[in-house]
C-alpha cells in the first residue's frame, strides 16, 4: 500500500487546524465590540459637555474600532473559506457580496488597506490631540508616526504592484499555454 494517499488525506485534513484561529478572530471581534460599546456609553454620558474637537476625536475612535472589526471579520470569513472550508450560506439574503470572491491575494490587499486606514485615523487623532492639548509638539514623535504610516502606505502600494505584476504574468502564461511552476 502506497503511503502517498494517506499523507495527502492527512495534509488535507490538517486545514481544520486553522479553524480555531478563525474562531479566535471572532472572539477578538467580540472584544472590539465590548470596547466600542464601553467607549460609546462613556462618551455619550459627556456629550453635552463636549466641544467640536472632542466629538471628532470620539467619532474617530469609534471609526478606528469599526475598521478593526471589519478587518477581523474579513480575515475570519475569507481565511476560513480560502483555507478551511466553504461557508454554505449562498442563499442567505444578508450574505456579503464579496464572500467567495476574496482570494488570498485580495485578502492581503484588504488587510493592508485596512491597516493604512486605521493608521491614518490614528495619525489624525494624534494630530488633533496635539492641537487640543495646547502643548508643544514633539517633532520626533510626529516624525515616527508619519514614518510608520508612510511605511504602511508604501508596503500597500508595493504589495498591490506585486499582485498586479503576478496577475499579468499568469495571464500571459495562460494565453501562451505555458505553466509557471
């Protein structure tokens, strides 16, 4: 008896080892929801005492939590469907249109785009809080924040360019009938 089929079945079944990771992402989503609700309740209690800048800071905080939650949900659903098993809810009216269309390449782009958006909101909050505090701006801290944000942006652009070049190479090879393996 050949060991190859047994090894292949074992490797294929090993994909289920990823399922707890995606369940962990759901638990992280619950944690973000708890923080979101806590912040919402705490800040709404002071709503009438807030000035415009404080309301903007509050809104940016909620936006950041929402973006992080979206990222977790996309990673959990797309990762599960790409690496573990299909989610059989095709007929459900609330099924997001992007489900089953986000492959690993699209997932990477969505993750980096979310990180860039979260970083941009965090950077805006930091700038607003510097202005609000009426304290001298620490140029080194601002430089680090901008540098980190730009690193995320450049990483995203390079990742998108790499995926674009890869898709063009695969399309060219497909037209020629050659394989790139």
